[in-house]
């Protein structure tokens, strides 16, 4: 069976649904409701939709941290999954939405009832959803690359990646791999060109094809090497993300701890908000430290290869990268979501104004995303 978000406007799940619909996609949210509005401006979105089923292609998909009461819905213990929310009426989200979670006990039947034949195993829509569920976050760059790697290419506008962002990311990665280029080609005048070619290959649809000599040196099977290079690409991308986020985070953290509400407080918001501010300040700092710690594993392995000339550590990194990539993606995605959602809701330079109920919803959403850093089985919001 599938769940239904209640059609009562004071229900916080409905308020959260409306807030998600009004915001842009983030590392935790794929907002296809908002994307559908853009389809009128971009015919390619109709020619190459994300999902073929129109209801699924107008849904909101979230990387969802499971609450304790939801664990019994699954055959195997999970900490998070992919949640699909299909609005009952896309023009009025106050009416609520039907939802289901990938992997729940009756998922195949519930998915068929909600979205038809396309959700049968092996069909295109089901394949796309399974690929989404494989990723630790819904970061648009990694999502687009993961789908491309598996032969699926929805229209570019579904992925909110600007050309300037892509150029900055490519420049960052080019600088990161320069040491590997120098190792293989020396200090030649062609190093910059070689680095550009290496980055293009590393970030292409089939990066493993451009690293044959490295694969031989590391003595990895085709599968281990292909999976490792994809993880390597993810590490480089998240390293760029953290480098880009760091200057913003101090300002956002200050706003999170200092923002004041307007309107009457309930007993619930009075008890929750002050403690949530303190928890978020600690949890965000822990998440950033966790991301930095995992990235340092890559830095050490890369330095061992390019500076010390010892490939063993880098080989071990590539073998471990696919599993580490999941944890890295969860923690980095939680921080990305907080930064992007907060700045969307509270643009820089604008007066911070929010009701107690809305701020509680925002903080609860942030805490849900940070559970992987704070409490593996859930955040005790009453503490």
C-alpha cells in the first residue's frame, strides 16, 4: 500500500510539501513539479522527459531518512531510502499527496497501482528510479552523470546546473589532477592541455576508457576499475562542492542561530526551536568535519601515487571508493541541502522573516538530513 499525506493545511507534512514544491531541487530533493512548469519554455523536456509516466514526472522525490516508526515497513533494516510524493492536484498542494518509499515491503504492487506498467521491473521508469535509489544524494551533477553512464539522458533543464558552475567545477578538477599529468608527462609545456584532456575523460560518460595505463599499473579488474573511477569522480566533485560551500556556511550558520520568528509561538515551537538551533550548529559542524575526513583519505592516497610514486594506497582507495562514496554523499548532501534551501528561502540581503511553525518545519527537515551524522536511529527532538 501507499501512504497519503493528509489534506489538512495545518498538518506540518502538508506545509513541508508546499515548501518543497516552492523551492528548487537540492541534493536531497528532485523537484519535478517545478520542472514541469519549465517544460512550456523548453520543448526538449517533453521530448526527453525524466519519467515517461506523467504523474511520476510531476512528483517530488526526496532522499528520506527513515524514522523509527517506519522501520517495520521494510524487510531489511535501512537508514534511508528514496521517497516519491505524487501530488493529488499539482495546482493545489494543500490537497496533499500520495507517497511510497523504494524498498518497502509491498513496493512493486504499490508502485504499479500509482504509476502503471512503467514501474514493472525492467521497464524504463523503474530503471530510472532504481538508478536514483543507488545514489547517496540527488545532487544534479552526479545524478545526471549516473543516468548518462547507464544510457539515460533526460533533458538538460531537469538538472539545475549552470554553465558557469560547470566551468568552475572543471577548472577545479583540472587543477586537482595536474599532479597525475605531471607524473605521466613530466613538466612539459603540454601539461595544461593534457590535464584538460584527462579531466574531460574523467568527467565523461565512460571515464574508464581514458585510463588504460593506470588500470594496468593498479592491476584492477574492469569492473573494480570502472566502479572505482566513478567513485573517484564523485570524490573530486564533492571536494569541489565543499570548497565552494565553505565560504557560505559561516554566514548561514550565523543566520540559523540568530533568526527570529514573527507571530505567536505554540508550546511546541517554544520548546523545540532553541534546542534545535544548538543541535543544528553542532551537527552541521560534525557533517563538515566528516566530509573533510573522508576527503583526506583520497588526498593521502593521491599524494602517495603522485608524490611518493607508490600506487598501492591509490589502488586501495579505488577499491573502497564506491562504499565510501555513499557515506560521503549522504553527509555532503545534507550540508548542500541546508545551504541551498536556506539561501533559497532567505536570500542574502533580505530581511529574515518567518513564522515559528515554518521555522520548526525547516529545522526538522534539516535535522532529518543530518541524522546520519548525529543519531543513526533518529534525532531525539525532545532532548
